[in-house]
């Protein structure tokens, strides 16, 4: 699953308006913000679809709620897990962005993500788990039944 996320690095919008490959590949043709659509696509393509309604979970708040209600919310980042971010004044609501954790740093505080719709593209980012922008984490592999 982590390899599938990394394989998408560099995919970008055609004109910077949530269009092009991201709209068709991750959002079913809709030109809407696509970070959650990217996450859902990566999991599905890896044979590990996330719980809940795909159509609704393309909205970050809905995906965050689904992860929480499914018992997947965690206090720390997990390999192959999700990190949700606050977005002030976002139409997406209090949790306005989501990325996939692809590496946990040896210090126990830092982690690397791959996220969609980061500067209109799929990009790699680095964070501290203490970053104030983080709204929460989810670990779809907490049951031990999957391999990221």
C-alpha cells in the first residue's frame, strides 16, 4: 500500500483547478478537492478498501468520522495509516486535509507522508507528530490483519 502511494508521486492537476489526472483517477471525474479521494484510491488499488461509503468519504470530514466510528483513530502515526490536518476557514470543515504515512522516523516523533492535492500534486511531506496542524491519526492496520 505504501508503495502504491509512492508510485503516484508527481501526478499533478492540469490547470490547478482540481482537474486532469487527479480528477479522473482519484475522484471519479469530479473536480473537487481530492486529497481524500487520493487516499481512498490508494487503499482500494492495494486491495485494502477503507470502510464506509466511498462517495461520502471523498470529503475529509466524512473520512475522519468513518475512521473514528470504525475504531481506527489513534494517538500516534502508524505506517500505512492516515494523518488528518486542521484547515482554518476551509469549506471542508475542521479536518480539511489527509495524507498517508509512508515512514516513521527513528526519533519516534517525525514521520513522512504522501498526500494528494499538496500544491496541486501528489507530494511527499515531513512532519512532527507534535505539529499543531494535526487533527488526528487513524490506523486501518490496527487489527493486524493487513500489511502496508
